[in-house]
């Protein structure tokens, strides 16, 4: 798990004041991080490396980089379309001017670029791009070359919002620490592989406390069985409430069984066709340790649903129930909610936080997840999306492993099944949401066929050997 910050200027300030590092030292290290990445990516010394620099310190990082790369590669090309404005950019440029680094006025005549380094705008982007900047980014995006962004792809602002266009990087080296702007769903298309550039001081000293965390593969804790003297009851009893659209509940039940729940019961009104290892019952069995409900519910009997919600058993709730104010009576520590953006908008309206549409939500996902968690700190929330956000107790965990192959009917039902399985096996609500989400996305990431073909059954199969 890595820490994520709303902004890093206060962390930079601590470097100056507490550790007596200058802006210049930080910048030299920022450029060094870029250099190290480039040396890994570009082995041929004859490669053409285009470094595009803006007027501020993001540009200054790029100018500094050109000096560090000068002896390593033959063809370093600097492009400063708007000149320089910040003091550091001026100082770094005067140093570079004593060297024979090629500078160009337009990229139109440039051919055979092997690598583009984007240092146009960083954390200082504070207004929409003008037409000239847009055109430059459009041209850079059309170059067939490897692409690295310094700090953040140019065009993404500090809220993770893109006005019109942004540089499309293969790799982003973000300076000092991870920032929240890198994790909006919209930004995901542009960031590529995300790495943190060291600024000359250890993470422990640079970083402060935070409430936002970036999940890593190593955070996944599978429900591997350590007990030797066990029986099926040792691993809990998950119960899935089957609605009128039965497929959703069947998928969730199957996923729950495959992820280790000792017993899985589908609560049905009439017998349905299901895998033979899933039991069927008209009631919630007595020894149930976790319940999944909401998926495919369709029309339902409110009294019956209330009876189930009244049970002091951990639950994962999905889909139709986010539109029903019944839910308002149960937002406590026993609950995991798994809405997609449209359902979360409905929920935000029900709980009186906001009346917004999906577009507004997608621009401000973190903000609304925070607001939800402030109001209902005990409830675990998992907001689906390109980057999954999980919150509990005012802490937010970001899972970036999601892939487009998961954008399919049934994926969400499998996720609910994985969550109820972990709940049944004794994981806390927060840990169930985190681990099920990691398993779900990592299985999809590992899927080795075309990304349009992933089915819920492939996810279930993948769970077996993740
Ligand atoms: N702090 C540190 O210690 C370290 C910082 N580091 C680096 O510094 C970067 C931040 O630098 P920064 O603050 O100078 O901002 P940056 O993104 O270069 O741009 C600001 C300039 O752009 C302009 N501008 C803004 N929007 C615009 C638009 N739409 N269209 C046109 N112009 C626009 C804006 O104009 P103004 O607001 O002045 O009118 C201003 O002149 C950071 O990302 C990291 O790479 C590292 O070296 C590590 C140490
Ligand atoms: K940039």
C-alpha cells in the first residue's frame, strides 16, 4: 500500500524548511529520476529524444534533464514553444545554453523521434489550454514514439480533470509522492505506467500522514487455508438472495463458493437450476455468516427484504437497493455497498449529499466518496469504475488494476460473490472489499485472450489460480 496525497507542495516545503534541501536539489533529483527511467527504456545511444518544456518548473525539470542526458545520447532535442518564465527554468536554461543542445522552434519538421518527454505542464496547470498548447499536445500524441510524462501528463489538472486534451504517456514519473490527481477515472487513459521519482530524501521523511492509499498487488491476502483440522463450517456460510433476474445471484453464488466459502446457499422462492454444490433454501439458514443481496433483485417484497436487513449478519449490497430508502436504516458497520456510478448518484441523492448526474460524479469521484465516508464512516463503500475506490472510516483505498475487459454484464455479480465469500470467512467489511476487488481485477488483468471476450465464468476460473 502506498500513500496518496491531495497535493505535495506542503511536503516540498518541509524539504526546504526541515531538511534544508533547496528547490534546485529537488529539481536535480526529479530530472535524475526521469533520466534513470529513460536509460531503462532507450538503449540505443543514437536515439532521437525530444524534450518538450513549458514555462514553469515542470519545464525546468525537462531542461535539467536535457543536461543530464547530453553525454548519454547523441540527439537530444529541446523544444520550448512558449519560452521560459519561472526562475528555475531561467537558471536551468542558462546552464543548458552553455552546452550544445539542439533547440527547435517547431516540431513540424522533426522526423524519427524515438522518445518524447512531456514537461509542458505539471502541478501548476490552472486554466484551460489555449489553442496553441492544444495543437502541440495533439501533435505530440500523434508521434509514433515512446512517451514519458514528467510529474503528470500535461493537460490533467490538480483535480484529475482534463479540459480538452492531455498528453498520452506510456509512463508517468510523478515527483516525490503519489497525488490524487493521478487517480481520476478520466486520467487513467493518459497516465500509462505510474512511477514515483525520488527527490533526494527517503519516502519516510518526505511523506506525512494521509487518509488515501494506493493498493498494490502485494496487498492481496487470499483466503488460503492454514487450518489442518478443519471442516466446511470453519470457512463460513455465505447466503445469496436470488432476485427475479436469477442469473446475477447464480453467478454471485458460484463466485462465493470458488473463493473459499465453506457453504453457499442461494435463497430462492422456487427451486432453480444451479451448480449442484450450491444449496437452495426459502429462508436465510441459521448458521449464515454473510449475506449478498440486491443483485438482480427486480421486484421484491419490502417486508421480506427488511427482515433480512434486520439480521445482524455482515452483508454486501448491490444494485437495485441503492434506489430504495430502506437502505437508509442500515448504513452501519455490517455493510459493504458496491454501487456503480449511476447507482452511487442515486444513493447520494437518497442520503441528501448531492443531486448530481454521472458526469459530475466522474469528475469528482474522490470528493463524493469522501463526503459519503464522512457521513457514514462505519459503512464500507466500494465505488466501481476504471479505478475502484473503497472507503471506510474516512480512509480511501484506490485499486487501479481494473481493465476494460471487466466492462461487461456479470462482472459486478462476481465481485459481490467474492466479497460475500470473504465476509463469510471472517474478513472485516473493509478487508473483504479490498481483497475481493484486488482479486477480481488481478484475475481480469491476467486473462490472456482478447480483452473483449472475458466472461463471468472466466473470472471464476481465474480465481482458482490467481
Ligand atoms: N515544488 C518543487 O519543489 C518541485 C517541483 N517540481 C516540478 O515543478 C512542477 C510545478 O511547477 P510550477 O508550479 O512552476 O507549474 P508548471 O506546471 O510548470 O506550470 C506553471 C506555469 O504554467 C502556466 N500555465 C498554467 N496553466 C496554463 C495553461 N492552461 N496555459 C498556459 N499556461 C499555463 C502558469 O501560468 P501563470 O499561472 O503564471 O499565469 C505558470 O507559468 C511540478 O509539476 C514538478 O514537475 C519538481 O522539480 C520537484 C520539485
Ligand atoms: K507534464
